[in-house]
C-alpha cells in the first residue's frame, strides 16, 4: 500500500531506500531545474573535468521550463517536461551524485539500471496541474545558462512539492507495474 512521505533535500540514500513505487512524496528544500540543452552542458562539463554550477551530491533535478513569473510570484506555471529527453545524460549525472529526478513519462532501461546502481529515484510530477505545482515553489533564481531562457538552470526553494515515486532504488517501475495490474 502506498505511503505518504515528506523528504528534505539533499536526498539521503537511507531515506530513498524506504520509498516504493506509488508512494506520494512531499519534497521540501532546494531543487534545480534543467532540460535537455542544460543537461548536455552539464555532461560536457563533467567530460572536461570541470565543476558543475551547483552541488550535485544528493541533488534533485526537476525537468521543467517554467513560464515567466507573474507579478508577486517567484515563478509562473511549472509543469513537468517529458523525461526521456534527458535519458542520454541522466546516468552520468547520477554517477557523480544526483539522487532524484522529477518529470513525467517512463524512463529508459539504461536510466533505471543507473538508478539501481546509484541508489537514486525518479519522481513523477502531476502533468496538467502546472499552476498547482508552481504553488509549492517559494523562491526561484537563475544560476546557470541564462542564454537558454526558460530552460536555464534555476535554483528553486520548494515546500511540500507533490510527486509520486515512479522508479524506486530497486528498479521498480510504476509505468510497467500499472500496466500489469490493469491487464489482469
């Protein structure tokens, strides 16, 4: 039976080990935004043995290109991006400490295997409810790649950011298990 769990970043392996697919997670602390163009730049930095623009140890990356912030708000609508576009880059980032990813849609077998190897998780954000998700974001600032516009890397401060465990540290996959349950 699915549990409801509150987690704070940076994520710790012992906390992630308790998660199972379908668990509802409320995430608080610092998370970072990045989409495919930013991911490519991050992996290029790794290949050049250069420092990343943020501490990746225990970090969470949210796959989002948020809308501009309306007056008085830290961010505009912030719905998840389809995650498979980051699959070519995710294993390299997990190898250096990334512990959580947030997006929508299934991940590749290579990414799931990397999650098992690196004790990381993939969390699904609620697609179609971008305004609701944005309400959990209390502060947002661009920290790298401003030239990418909405796809720049942002540091977000979140409080009770809602998501569902889609892939746990054991490689379980809610997208595969969900299909199996409904085919019976």
